[in-house]
C-alpha cells in the first residue's frame, strides 16, 4: 500500500493506491502514459499547504520533490529556469548567492515552485502580480504523456492552473537584482487610516 498524504493543516488525508517520486522528465512521461493506458487518475502534490482537497491523490500520487533544482540561470536576461519540485526556500537561497531574487515571494517558503504558481500564491506588493505572473515559459506533460512548452499567449491561461493541465516539469521566471526589505510595525487608530 502507498504512503498516506496529509496536508499541513491535517484537514485532508488520503492514501492513494500508488505513490511515486520521479527524478526525471522521462520517468514522469512513463508514469503518465501508464496511467492513461490503465485509466488511472494522477494527482501531483507539493508541500500540501492548501486547505482544499483538490490535489489529494486517490489513485496515483506523485511528488516532484526529487525533480528539483535550477536548470539555468540567465543573468543577462534576468531569467531562471527551475524544475517543478524546487522549493521556494532553495530557489531563494540559490538566487541570493547569485545576486538575484524573485520580485516578490509568498510567506511560506516550503512550497514547491510549481505548486505556488499553480495555486496563485502572491506576496504583499501593491505593484506586482502573483508569483505566476513572473512565469514566461512552462514545460509540462499532458494527459497523453506528450511534452508541451507554453510561452506567450498560450501561457496566459495556464499560469494558475490548479493542476488541471497536466504535470508541470519546468518553469522559467523573471528575476531581479537582490534587494533588502524592512518591516515597520506601528499601531494607528482606525480613524487615521486612509479611505
């Protein structure tokens, strides 16, 4: 029997019939093709930081934790290409060491890059979109096991996909020179707040 999946809030618990942790795109393609032949449903899970059961695997569960890491860091064009299972904390550390950062980040660094873009994770900026808005190229495996690359207009409807498009294997995101943030906390009467 496969391992159990439990989300971080312990509100969703399932035990899929099989569990896989592929290390390569070829392994993912084979899993998808086998599932298609056997008419099995696949659910990919990330860090499990959602309250929703939308990603809870019932038949085939896949974790991309072992399909992680930076594929390419293009300093001149300010782009980073990462494998889907890369955790935000690991990406942040690697970008920082290279003198770069994502324009914004969410408050939870344990999320996988594919999971946080798929679910529309956002930061606290009033001038930036969500993290998925910085994706300019997506590589995924569709339900037939074919590799699809989305860019430009084809990418627009796919950024926040909630896992409904296939299995994302790589993302290319815009990056910026690293910067520092300062936090300021103060109490002000509600009547002094701008409208």
